[in-house]
């Protein structure tokens, strides 16, 4: 039989629904208004007009219309469902959950009531109910990406990472452009210490939704965690310029600035816009504002801000740290210790603290107890902080030894002196290398104060060139490919490298790259830039080990998270540098940190002579420079040279025994 003809009202409703599905809510609303003018008691038109008003930013009007529709059609499950949807979106989670439960009986085979109940239950902290509802939604619609996504959200909230990852993976398999699912898959990977996997997931989210706030904010944070601080800051600043209302992006940029003690910039960012209304974001906002105020020594205002924050399980350790800082600044050491002890308890008890906040808290507590003279207690926190970091950056002695052995064997004196090399004689590049905390930042700051020198900071250009030319990172195979390069290939690579370098400061005679880890790639320097000079900074390996272990480094330092591994790595660093001094044709100046302390003027003359530069008195006042320093040495290089860092290891000799034993086992000669 033919279908009965639709009435004019039904046709108008269908046209309005088509506009609504297309996202043209104003057009759809106009249609539903006309229907209501002719039939004021038409519940479907009232319901759909209510949805349009909600999408157009009029939630109170929407709720009034939807409530009328529900009263007019008490047996219409969609009137109940849509009223619940708007209640949920406006934060009335308990009322919404009640409606969704009622809808389940009215729509027993439809996943929508179950999905929305799971959302409301999560907002109410009812994780078990959310899990049950999400499972029922998936059972009714196994091919619906949103059903798997909501199950992942419920499992994530309950701490079931394996199940959450499986659910999010299924969601993105069913819908590869499901940005929210990619974001949460990335968060699961992050919680499982897979930062690179987390970054990849955020990039997939951004490829699907380029303006996604959470994906942008998280990727910016993850870039910093992997040592790409400048790239992370640039990403967050660009995103904030496009979307100033993104509280997540703003907070992560503020966190980056506070890590570098750029408190004025951080406070300006926070005060430029109203703080977010969402409770969790608002609490984080105020916590970061309090830290900025403490860094600026505005204690009274910091106390006022802290007193107004509602503590949560997630925020408790961070807020207690700020309380400890405030008490210390006011000279109240008893209270500072009490807050630090409460912070230790909160760290043990917190189940919702994200890995980065947990790591930061360990290093903060270690610094605090070290300043209190309790080395044993401080080391317990450093060890735990590095244990957490080590999960993000596993270290293989066998793999690194294989790389060093291959480097020494294939990039030997014969290859570097007699084999193919680039033909340039450019004397502009200066490489400052060494272990972190060996004086590389200090040396760069002193040299960069010279009028003919530009300090380029820690550049990734050399390691990137090595990976590109070698077809991978630090393996025997990449070394083999580097050693096999012919002169034309080296000329092309050198041309690209030097063009980028000169573009940084075209008028300067010398440009300094002070990436410490470039010591691994000095064979490539010899092949690409025969005219480059190399300064190798050295320091007592026990002081280096202590300083590395007691700082939180951002970037890839897998060797640093176990004291024995750290001693082993320092020994292999010395082994590789001995090889370069014997094999490389480039001039290498060995520069002990102690020389700057004991004979600054004589050391400065020696360094400038090595670089072929005339004396410049500005080098003696290097600490007056306003250049930005991103490394953990930023505080030290703003002061004249002093001896405070020499022999510091003796205070912690007992705790450093695993490092010292490994140094001796590897044949490193240690002075008494």
C-alpha cells in the first residue's frame, strides 16, 4: 500500500530536521517557529526548536521549550532524552541521569540513553554505573564509534588503562577522524609512559580537527617533556593567538613559563582573560597564579589566592608545595617542613595525579629536603622521581655501547684524515660539547658576550643531520652510513647546515652551538666542517653525576635515571672524547670548569686565542647579559663565576656510591 501523504506540518518538521542535521540552526529554528505559530501545542516542533536554541547559545530558552514538549508528550522518549541532553550540557548531571534511566525503558534497543547515562554518571563520579551503561550501549551498537569511546572514557576514569586503550583503539579504527578518541588514546599512552606514542596520537587528533584545544594543549606539553621546549612554546602561542579563549592551551603555556621562572610573562597571560568557570580548570588556574606570585615574591597576594582554592585529590600535592614555598619565604621553617611532610603523604595517597605532576612533586621535595640539610631524605625523592622518568625513557647499555664501539671503529683517524670530506673551510661554527652540567652553558655565555660571537644555544641541527644522513638514530648501522658518505654528499649536507647557521647571525665571526650531546657526532663535524672548532667542557665526574641526578631535565636523557647507569655513561663519554682527541682533525680545546674558577682571566685569554678572537671586556661581565637561557643553569650564569659547584659530591658521597663504583669499574681515574 502507498504511504499516507504527510501533512504540511510534518513536511515542515522534516525540512527543519534536515537543516538541523546540516548545522544551519538559525534556519532550522525559523522553520520550527513557523510550525509553532500554526500549532502551538505541536510537541515535536517545540522539542526541535529547543535543541536549536541550545545550539544557538540560549540554554534557558531551550530548557523551557524542551520541558513544555516533555509535558505535552510524556510518552515520547525523545522528548525525555533531549531534555536530559540539555540538562547534562548545562551541568545538571543528576537530573539528566534520572531522565536517561527512564529513557532506557522507553528505548530499550537504542544506545543513546545508555551513552548519555554513562556521560552523566562520569560527571557525578559514579564510575561503576558509567561502566555498566557504556557496556550496554556498546552491546546495542557494536559498530558505533561513540559507544567504544564512552566505554574507553569509563574505563579510563576507573583506572583500567588496558581496557581504555583497547576501547579507544576500536573507536579510531571505526572512525579514523574521531579527534576526541585520538586525544584520549594519547592520554592513555602518556599514563603508560609512552610519550612518543602520546605525541603521535595528539597529531592524529589535530590532523582530524586542527583547532582541537585539548590536542593542542597536550601536544605542547609533551613536546616540552621530550626536550622540544621552543617548538612546544611556539605551538601553544600560535594556538592561543587563534583561540584566546582556550583555557587548556593558556594553562600549559603558563606551566612552561613557570618552569623557566618567567613569572611576569606567566602572570600576564593569566590576568589577560577571566579565569575559566569549569571548577577543575579554575583551580589549576589559581594554583599557577599562586606559583607565579611566589616567584615574584608577592607573598600576601599568593596567600590570598591559595586560601581561595578548593583542594582536590589531583591538586593536593601541588597546593601543599606552594604552601611550603610560602612558609619558607616567610622564614617559617617549621611550617614549611610540615607542608612538605603533608605533601609526601598526599603523593602516596593520590590516585588521580598525572605522571608529570607526580615527577615534579618528587623533584620539588628533593630540592626542599636538600636545602634543609637532609641528604638521605632528598635522595629518596630524587631516586623515585628518576624511577618514574625511567619508565618514560628506558636505557640500554648494550645498545649505547654498540653505537660507541661502531663510532670508534668506523670513524677512526684514517677515515677522518684521509677519506672523503666536505671542501669548505668555514671557521664560523664553534661546538661546545661535554656532559650536561659540565660548564657548557657558562662557557657559551662567556664567549657569546663577545661582540663578534653569537650564542645559538642548544640546537638539534647536528643530531638531525646525523639521523638524516645515517637513515636513523644512534646505531652501528647509522655510523656505517655516515662513514660511507662521499665528498659530494658531504658538501651538500654542509651547505645546508652552514646556510641555516649563518642565517642566525650573518654579521658574526663565530656562531656557537652548545648542545652538550653533540660530542657523539663529532665525527660528522670532522667530515662536514673541517674548519669548525670544538670546546670540550669537563668537570669532576662525581660532581657531574650529582648535578645531573639532582635536576629535572626536559629532553631525552635515559642514562640519567639510575646512578649506576649514569656512572657507566659518563665513563663512555670520556672514552669517546679520548677517541676524538686522537682521531679528529678539528682543533679541540679541553676546558675544565675549575679553570674558570681558579684563573678566569687566563682561561678567557686561552679560549679567545683558541677561537682566533681579540680580547673583549664584555666577556668578563657575561652575567650582565639579558640573553635567554633555557637550560637548568640559567640561575648560575646570571652570577659571576664561583666555586660553589666544585667538590659538592663529597656531601653526598654515601648516596653516590652506585655511581662512583661504576666509574671506577669502567677505569675512570678519580682524584682524592
